[in-house]
């Protein structure tokens, strides 16, 4: 028999659409819209209120914010990434924070390694896009030729998924 989904389990799923929008916008434009950060953070706070874990959610969000600010000030990523990490921290809470940060770091490292590996062949012209390639993909090719930037919302989403899966 299939068990019904509880409200506590369903609430984090509400973060999926804004996380998807953040990822798509980050890939295409290297920007994370503020509305996606607010939506994810609000989902995390509502989830924390529903599960009586608000202090832990606020603490995790604060820790993620401090880490995000340090990374942004160090030039490792942008301010949108810092805000998104803080918002997702409220969703995973203290219990999910190690998995979230580990998953984010692992996914970010793999994504960075992939982009760096593609940079050489793209700059050499051994990897070329077909004539009708979408504009966002041509923009990515141009970024790789110059200096690759990483759409870190993808890594943050992977870390969030890992934390929610482990916590499930």
C-alpha cells in the first residue's frame, strides 16, 4: 500500500519550480533572480515552522549566508549564489547542512572541472557548434573561449537534492 505524502514531506517540493528557474537563468545569463531566492527561502521558513525546526533553519541559513558572503567576496562566485545558498540552507536546516554543503561542493567541483576540460578544445576550435545552435549555447561557447564562469545554481540545486534525499 502506498503511504500518503505528509505536509512536511510535500513542502520542500514547492522549492522545485523556483530552483529550476534559478538554474535555467544562471545557465543562460549567469544571474539568479531575487524572486527565486525569496521563494526558496520562504518555502524553507514555512517548512521549518510546520516541523517546529525554525531555530535550526535560521542557523543553517545564517551559516550558509556567511559561507556565501565569504565566497562572493573572494571572487569564487556571485552574490546571487550566496543568497541562493542561504535560502536553501533554511530548507535543509542544521540536520541537512553537512549533506547540502558537501553535495554542493562536489557538484560544483565536477561542473568546474567539466567546463575547464571543455575550454581547451573550444578555444582550439576542435569542438564547434552546429549552425543552428541556440543563442544561449553560443554564449556558453564564447564564455569558454574567454574565461569560463560556473553556473553554480546547478551545484546548489544538486546539494539541496542530496540533503533532501538523505533527510527523507
